[in-house]
């Protein structure tokens, strides 16, 4: 094939397809032009090698633990049928060990910590989580400290003691029909979950804590219209999750819950979202967005990898360090950013009318 003044010939074959002849003379190119092209080819090859190496380095690099969800207890006083972090152990780290792990995470790049469970206010009547909240805000100086709770065990005295250190309190509420909450299992005794939700909303105003609501959309609430109630409560964010199955937690032989009856289709989830499209604080999370976009730390401070549909633990950060453990977390940093995982999460930066 002739290209300009070059002749490119396959090894052992002439342009006519015949064996090479010793007297065949090929067109030549000036030495200067040939050297220029050779240098260009070498540069392109070198650039390709560097880009490939950089891509491998990027793929192998440990993600930064910008936002971490620490489920320090699996124990809970509710029995939600779809729960995907169930009471498989009663273990809770000693307070000082938990603080040591949190300090390691801060050193590794953590900006936001979210305490969850189980029910975080069960341990020492809320004192354990309160001390961790104070430590993370006062000593580690984290920009954002938050808690996810069912709210049933929170008392005004807790806000008085620890409220100043807490940026966001997220309360789980799946329905504004109390009968549906009972059916789901989000209730203990005769206490009204919805009434308590409104009380906590008021306390968050009084103690300058940003208020958030988490709802799991499932077969029993998928047809509900929550527009009026959510707008009245006016949370900073309303996280709306599609009910998710996790093998070993709420699905499969060794699970403590059987959540199959709660599962809804993607189409059902989309219809619920469309019904609430005018709620400005709504943040939807489908199964696809949820599964790999959270850094989940369990009660032993092990990262949980959910990529295979079940929670596979890394080694504890207390034993091997953050960087070594997080490589086994299965964390999808791109999906974390795509789902809006990074937002204005410090109450100091929020323009809220307390």
C-alpha cells in the first residue's frame, strides 16, 4: 500500500504479491521527513503506554473515604420486614476503639460520617452515639456528622447535650398511615411513629439540627401520596429508596428477614417518583444506585462489599488500616457522585430558617 511517498510492505512480500527480488528498488523518502515521522510514532506509542499505566494505577488506587456510614450496632427495637442490616450480632466496639477507627478514617480523607444501625440510640440510651458525634465534630472537626434513626428512643435531653455537634438527623418514616407502619414493622408498642416524627422535627428546629427523612418504598406504601405531609415537614432532604434485597440479610436461607413480599418493580418505583416529582427535596435511589455507592462500615469496622448481592466484609481498618481495607469495599465512587452523594452537608453552610 502506497501512502504519500512511503511504501509499506508486508514482510517477505512485494507490492505485487510476489516474493521479494533483490533488484527491486522502493521509493525513498527524505531522511529528515522519515526521522520526523519516526519520532512522532515513538511519541504516540510512549503516550499510549503512559495512559495505559495511569489507567491501571487509577483502577487499582484505593478510593477516598469521603463519606462513610458506620453501622456500629445491628441491634434494633423495630422489626421492619425489609431491613437489610439485621441483628446478626450484638457486638459493639469499645468507645475508645471506635474513636481510634474514626480518627484513622479522618486521616484517610473522611469529610462526613453517618452513624446508623440497627438503632443507634439503643446503645447506652444514646450516650454512645452522642459521645461519637461530639468526638467527630469537636476533636476531628469533620464538616458533617449525621445520624439515621427510627426516632423512637430520642429524648429532648439528648438534643440539649449533643445537638450542637450534630449536623443532620435523618428519621426513617415509610408511611404517614400508622396502620401501614405497623404492617411494615416500623413501630414498638403503642407509640405513634408519625406523631413522634413531628415532635422530632420541632426539636431539630429548636436545637438547630438539619432534619432529613428516609423512606423505603415497598409493596405496602408504593401507592401512597406523601406530597402534603413531606412539604409540611419541610426536610432538607427526603431520601426515597427502592426496597432492596441483600442475600444473608433479608433474603436467602441464612437471612433474618424475608423481604421478597416487599419488593416492587422499577416501573412501580418510577410511578411513585413521578407522583412526587414536585417535591423539591426528593432524592431518589433505585436499587442500581444504592448497591455499590455507599461506603458501609460494620460493627467490627469492616467495609461491606455488596457487589455480589450480599455483604462480604473486608478486614477491619483497625487491623490493616483504611487504605488496605477499602480496596475490598466494592465502592463505586462514580455512582456515589452521580446519585448526589456529595452535597451541602454541614449545617454551617446551610441557609435554614431554624
